[in-house]
C-alpha cells in the first residue's frame, strides 16, 4: 500500500516492481530516478536475495564435485574391468613346476596372449571361396608354442586351474622313453628340468586343438602323461610376470623349444 502524501523521499521499487505513481515534486514531474516509462532502475538485491544466490552457488559446486567423483569412480571401474579381462594374477600351489616356479609364488597371466578369431563363418559368407585354404582359427598375437608356461582349467575338473609347460602342439607325436621326451621322433632340449623323467609313455598323437603339457618337476606332476592333452578352450592364458616374492621378480620362465635334438 502507499504511504500518506507527505514530504518524503521517492519510493523504492522492490524485486523489480514499478515506482508508485505519486508526485515527488511540486512541478508535477515523475519521481526523480524513474525512466521514461516510469520504471525505477535496478538496485542492489537485499541480503535475503544474496543469501539465496550464495546457497544456489554452493549447491552447484557440490553437484559439480559429486559429478566429478562419479566420473572418476566409473573411469576407475572401467580401467579395472579392462585390465582384469587382459591380465589376471594367480598363485602357484604345489611343486609340480619346480625348479622354475615354487609353491606360494604369485604370477600375472596374460589372458589375451592366445586370443583366437574363429573364421568358420567364412564358409557360409563366401560359398565360392576355397575354404580349404583358410585356417579355422587365427591368433593375432600367436598360438601356444612349445616351451610356453600356461594356465588352464583342469580338464577333469574345470573349477580348478593348473599351470604347466607346453611340450607338444596339435598334430605332434609325443613319446617318453629313456627318461627323455621325444616330439616327432626327436629329443626335446629342456634346460628347465633338473632330473630326467622316471616313467615311459608310448607314442601319442596330439589331437587337433589340443596341447600336450608337462610339469617341469616331471616325477611329481599330474599332467598330460596322466590325463591326456588340454583342449584349446580350456587355456586361460600365458604366464607373463612373477611379482611375489620380490626375490623372484621377473618375467615368467617361458623357453622357446622349437629346436629339437637328435633321437
């Protein structure tokens, strides 16, 4: 409501309102600070408005912090899942890989080392293409090789993980005779064992997509000479790095065994 007509200073607009239309001077002109439309110019907000603005700014800062925290957590989770899908840690249990690996030793295993791409779809996609010249599986980073130390799911109980060394590849003929391993009729050169094999094994042909594996501690290992070759789909990855104990820090004991000795 308007104040009684007295000699008083011109009224002040609140929250953007208009100036009251009373005469502020004897000459009949409009209030001194109004514009040509009779509106008062904006003035400083009262303390209550300043407080509300401060609260809004604080809320915006808090929201920004929460958003950045959420983004950081999601990024960390994405990195963890990505790394976990490529590298996984395992603990060696038992003495079957001595002297190369000891019980209680911790390893990082490269799960992407033997990633295979199945090309059988080409048989349907390209019916006129000579499919006999195309391998069924392609390994961008290489297939398992003799001498590789691999981690795999135990064929007789896939809930258990084993670690052994690849001795023979698909299509190879394996024989154990005279304390030594023969592949395709020739002795393997194996610098990683400390004693000869104390058992014999008749010649065995490794089936397609299977690998013949043995422990380095030949006389104290449950491996392919007991339960047969390992299917390719059971292989988890290739041993990459030993990280604990620190005294064993270093690359995993993978040895290329492409060359073989005389029979």
